[in-house]
C-alpha cells in the first residue's frame, strides 16, 4: 500500500505519481490522505490501480478514469467521474451535480444522494445511486443505465436518447420525450446485475423503467446499437 499525503504534496504531485505507475505493476494499492475538498484528484488515471481517497473531494474527482477503481470515502463535488471511460468510481457519501457527466463506460456508484443533472449526456456508463437524484438527471442521456433507488427530481430524462433509466421511488415529472416503458425480462436481468455490482439488496421488480419516446430525433430501429 502506497500512501500519498495531499496536504504535503499537492494535487499535481499526487496525480503525477498515479500517472507514472506502470500498467503491468503488481503494486496497485494506493491511498490518498487529507484530500481537503481539493479539485481534480485522481483525474486521468490510466492503469488498473485501487485508489482510496480518504475524505471529501471537490470538483471532477476521478474524471477521465480508465481502468482504475477509485473509492471516495466521503462526499464528492461537481462532476465526479466526468467523462470516465472504464473502471469504477465509488462514492461512499453524496455527490453534487453532474455526476458521471458524458461518461463513456465503467461503473459509478453513489451510496447516498446525487444532485441535479446526474448522468447528463451519459454515453455508455452505468450509474447506480443508492438514494435520490435531483432535477434534469439523465438530460440528453445517450447510452448506458441510470439506476435510482430513491426518487427522481423534476424533468428526469429530458431529451433522452437510448439510455435506460430505472427508478424505485417517485418520478412524477418526466422531461421532454421521456416516458415510462415496459419492464421486460432482459431489463430485470440487467438491473439485477447492476444492483449486485453496487452491493444493494433491492428487488428489480420494485423498479420502473423509463426511456425515450423517440419523438425528438430521427430513430432507425435497424441501427439501434449505434445510438
């Protein structure tokens, strides 16, 4: 286990240490202490590391993540896991707005609540929120899955493309072109897999699925996998 003290080293030095770890290393355990709400911690990591951030973080922690498993032992500021490509970002507390924005892949788990615009323009990421999400979540969401174990705020899925939204609680005010859809067996299987990965015990049958009515863009079912 390598320990890095952000108070002593600063964000730039912390990130430089993580960038220079060889991809084929067997020495993968890293701990970042005294994050102090600083921004852009562990951004752009491009190696299969296990990184524990021991406290609250500011904006864009874990942004552009590739392969790493980053656990934030506290709350996260704006844009956690923004543009993530692969790997896992796990928030033990709550997340501010735009969590998982534009993320292309990987898994983002938020054990608490997420603020507004969670999953905005998501492009393939799986996001699981143990609590509720704020307004305009999954705005213009293109691909991937957003699982909300609590309630969804106003305008859920506004202008959504082909992402799948699963909500256990209330979703009383859907956004433009977002509708409730049938929960088929394949959706229950996908949802069960996501809940298991997030270590949550909810029953998939307790959720409802939402998605695009496909009225706001030119949808061709023959090319559905491309959306």
